[in-house]
DNA sequence: AGTAAATATTAAGAATTCGTGATAATCTTC
DNA sequence: GAAGATTATCACGAATTCTTAATATTTACT
């Protein structure tokens, strides 16, 4: 498995045992870890420590996880994974989770948490991975730039997000529904046609006239071949 | 002027005013700063945060500065500067200070503290010194001046702070929300438009007619390219 | 080949975001 | 307290981006 270097993780939970358990485990994996036991502390620490990712328990005395998530998402570029007990998950909670990037139900295995963290990092900070270069593509997320054959592509935000998603999942077939979910968000009401429109725009900018780079798999979706 | 980058400082004092004053000043100088208001917290934070240097007030309720110093010096590789009120300094205190690397008597000027910190760092972490020239920009934080191509820019305070923030984070995309947070403060109530207005003013003074120096990334923010 | 479904292409208008100049409010300085 | 600089607000036009919808083309299947 790939090792991530210099990734900062902030753990927030009111149970010291869990906190310590996770802290030791993550440090062992090479993460830089800090911990907070309540919401206020979490917000303060997040501003100071500037973590890449926050593992955030929903149920806490005082300011709860939702509140913390809302406050930080506004201004900080950080991935948030929410933790919740299994029996707390109803629709209301699910709704509130939406600000987060991912969520997990307790109890979970440490391996699972690790996998989720890696997935988040890959998604949100692909430049921190040792592998930033996907064939002729180079994704620089901090600059919000994608290079194709050493040339900067002039992309709108949506085009950028879409191409990034496609390239990162290079080799996989991605259905339009899935693309819509990931790039436009689960609550996008419009037609799937918009994906086609954007794919076309990307192909044009990539001079992919023959559709060899971004392949159409009729009935299944699209796939980037490198 | 030489600048220190990535130096972590932990401030420990029970007076929030002093704490805040020093924190802002040091952050302004480019240090990574965290704060603690009592001895217990200081020890906990020191273990997690692994600061290069600790500024430690002697007189605190609960665990006092000596105690904290003793505990940390045993196991952590950290420089400690102790702070004490002038009238507390007798021979007994001097004796106890010996564990520390340096000490200062209150009141002291910020400049003095800076000098001491720099001296300590030079001594204990000589490999961390760095020059602060960002391409054609030279930021002189003591004079609150920014030079662009050897010319002094005539900037208002806000313009100065904004340009400094942009230049220091050169190459990164900074959202307007984030800029507001960092330059105007988290509690600024107004509209994000003010960022646009100031960006415009900076572009004018930088003669950046083509927006090549300060680029707009529509929907994402701004980015300085050097 | 004929047909239906899926995808591609295009263009137009809706919506959003940004830039700009004017102006009001606030703070400084003499 | 007048003059000047600075900061903040506002409104509107310009520019870009997003979305939709209508039409064309391709593909799969009978």
C-alpha cells in the first residue's frame, strides 16, 4: 500500500479511549495527528493546525459535529469524515451529514478508517500522493490546474472536476449517474445529458477527435484510457 | 532580512490578552503557533504539536512553568524560553530557570522576543533558516513594505496584508472565503465583493492589466503566479 | 435495411460570477 | 474640524459558465 507523507489529521471525539486508540494507530501509519475532545477545541485547533483531514464524531457535548463541520467547511480546505453510532443514523442525520465528505458508522475497523482516509486524500489532495502523474496527465489540485502533455488545459471549474474524476479513476467505467453524483452532487436535478455535453467539451480541449482518450461505452458510461 | 519558515512555537501563559498578542505577532512573522493557558494543556500540546520552541510563563495557576519545563526537557527536544515578572526574579528563581534555554523579564518588547527566538533557533535548529524572496516580490515585514521588481509599492494596510497573504501562498488557489478569513478575520460580516475590489486595486498598482500575476479562477478564487 | 435507443453536437438563453466606478462611512493627519 | 486617505458598500454591466432543449448521428438489434 502507498504511504502518505506529511498528512495532518485532526481527531475529534469526546471519548479519550477511542481518541488514543486512533491516534496511536494513525501515527503508526505516518500521519501527523492532533486530537480534540470537544467542538470548540476542534475549531480552534483546525484553524491553527490546518489539517488535511478531520475525523469528527457527531455526538459530543456542547458544539456537536454538524456545527463544527459547517463552520470549517466554509473557509478551510479540509476533508471531513464524520463518525456516528449505528442507531443514530436516520434520515435527518443523513441529511446533516451532507456537508461532510464521507461518514462511517461505529463500530468500524481501523483498516476501514484507513481506507477511507486514503480515498479522501486521493480525491481532495491528489498532489500529496506520491503518484500525481497519470500518464500524460498531471493534476495539480492546489493550483487547480491539469496539464496534458506538459500543456496547461484551460478548464472551467466543472470541467476541471470532471476531468480530474475521470483521470483519477482511469481505466474504470464510470456511469453517467455516478459521474453526476460525484461531480455535480447527489441532489442535481437535471438530465444526464449534461454529462455528455461536458464530455464533449473535454474531448475538444483534449483534441480527442476519435474518442480514444475518453471512450464511450454505450449503455455503461465512459472510461479514460491512458 | 532572513525569515524562518515552518518553525513551530508553543505559547504558554494564563493571560489570554498576552497570548493573543504574541500569537498574532508571531504568526505574522511566519511561525506556526499554538497556544495553551495552563501547564497541563501545555504538556499535552507539546507532546502532540512537537514545537521547536516554547515560550513559557513562570507564574500560572496549577502546574507552574518550572514544573512544565522539567517535564518536557526530560523527553522532548525543544528550546524553552521562560517569561517572568521583573519582581519575581530572586536567586531561587534564577536557580530554577536553569533548565530553560533562555529567559526574559516582563515587560519586554515584541522585537526583543523575536530576537531571542531567532537566536535560539539559530542555535538549536541551524538548518531551518530561510530567505524570503518570492520571485519579484520581497516582503519586509518589519517595515510593512513590499518591493516589486526593486520598487516599493504604495499600499494601504489592507492592501499590504492581502498582497502578503497572496504572495506567501503563491501558486495556491485561495477562495474568497478563505481570504476573508485570513486577511479580514473570521468575524467579518460583509460581502465577498470586497475581496474583488481590493484585488482590483492591487492589480492596478502592480500594472497587472492582463491579470497574469493575479489570476482569477472563476468559481474557485485567485492565485498568484510568479 | 429499418427501427429504437443511446449518445453527440449545437446553439441559445439562464444563471452565476466578476469587474468596475461611484459613493458613503470611517479613520488620520495637520 | 477640514482635507485627505482608507475602508466598505452598492448597483449594474460584462464576461463566463451552466443548463436546457432541439436536432443530428451513431449503434445495437431485429
